[in-house]
């Protein structure tokens, strides 16, 4: 048996480096079928998946750019609102200062008017008290002067008209002396 195998192998003088044409044909047909299936079904699926992913990425980029633009616009709007709010706050602060200064001026004016009124009232009260004191002093000084004069002169000065003239002359002399000293 071994002998037959060896003789069969030696009968065909085939080169082991050259393939059998039938084997080569079967492999080529199988490769063509496989290539047809890959080109017809597999590649379109890969292309479709690649297109979807590319579209999703481009859509994501577009969405990100849109969101970035919206964020930038919102930031600019926020900055503008902040600037407006600061300007409004400064305006309100200045109005409050002006109003405060006006109220302070009004209060000072009222205080000055009240002070002037109180001072005038005090002067009037002082003047009325001075007049009352002058009248009281005139009557007391008149009585004392009449009594003193009657003792000095030695006669009674009980006549009211005469005693009034003596008192008036005495007070006039005192006022002239005080006026001379005040100058």
C-alpha cells in the first residue's frame, strides 16, 4: 500500500509551487462572491453609519456653536444690564444726596428761623422784664428818694406831683450819668 501511494505520487509530476487550476478557480469564485457581498451590503452599512456619525458630530458642533453664540449674547446682555443697573444706582445715589442736601438745608433754615423766633421772644421777654424792673425800681427809688429827701430837707414831701418831679429828675440824672459812662 505504501508502495502505491508512492508510485501514485511519483506518477504525477506536479510542481508543488504551481496551484491546481480547479482550486484556483474555486478560490476566485469564492473571493468574488465574498467581494460582491461586502461591496453590496457591508460597505453601504459602514457608509451609512459613518454618515450618521459625521452628521451627529457636525450637528453637535453646530449646536455647540449656537449655544456658544447664545451664551455670548446672554453675557453681553448681562454686562449691558449690569452697566445700566450701575448707572441707575449712581443716579439714584446722586438724587438721594441732592435730596438729603435739600432736606438738610431746609432743616437748617427751619432751625435758624426757630432760633431767630426764640431769640426775638427772649429779647421781648427780657425787654418786658426790664420795663417791669424799671417801673418797679422807679416806684421804689421814688419812695426811697422822697423819704431821703424829706429827711435831708427836713420837710415832708408828701405831695405826689412834687415827689414825681423829684424822682423823674433824679432818674434822668442817673440815666445821663450811665450814658456818659457807656460812651
